[in-house]
C-alpha cells in the first residue's frame, strides 16, 4: 500500500465558497517550496505526491519539484482543467468545440510525459456537468464527456500510463457527469 498526498493542500485552499482561499498568503508560493515544506514536515509518513497539470507541475518546474521531493516519487498527475476558467462550462463536455479541443489537447499532453517520472494519471471530471436545470443539452454533453474520457484513456493507455477516474458527487459542478446520484 502507498500513501500519496495532493500538494494542493499546502496552498491557499481556495473553494467555490471562498475563491481567494482560506490562506491567501500561500497563494503564490511556488510548488517546489510547498513540496519541500510537506516533505520536511511529513517525512516517511507519505510515500509519494500528486500534482495538477499544468498548474502545479509542468516541464518548467519538474526538476525543481523532483529535487524538493528528496527521494519521494510523483505518484499521480491529475487533470487541472477545473483550475482553468476556460473550462467553466466543462472541458470534455463543453458545447464549444474549440474549448473541448483544448481540454483534450491538454489531457493528451499530460499523458505523454508521466512515463518519464513513473506517474499515473488522474482524470477528475469535477467541471464536467452542470449547475442549473436546463443549463446544458444533457444527452450531447454526456456523449461528449464519455467520448473525451475514452479518447484520453486510450491515448494514455497507448503510452503505458495507468488512468484513474476520480469522481465526486458534486464540486465544482453541482451536478457532476460522474456522480453516483442525481
């Protein structure tokens, strides 16, 4: 068994209720500094760490982050679509083809480089869904979502990357496409 920790917990802790975060003084701390703080404080209690791509981990900061990990690994690289305002009405399920294409491009891009660091991939479809009745064409949105997950999983699988699909009943979309209840 492995224990991994999402590094986002060491930031401002923004929520949909408090977008500025509960610790705004930590909002602009670089990822490598957050990692170093976590590793020094938690030591061997945590095996590996998880990051959102490209907001917390990208090719630009990979070397710094790996140095700060001090021997710990990168277990998973999670989708960061929910952190990008372009995807406020969904990424894979977006009714705008250009927005959907960008969500798929970012997801494919993320799946290309995890093998270099031995990381799995998380698709968290938290922004896939809707907040209000009649906000979206449900059947079309669902079909685009399923197709996007399938295309992304196939792309990752072709590169030997394991994909985890993380679901939550709501958050940030109040009615998530991946919910267990309506």
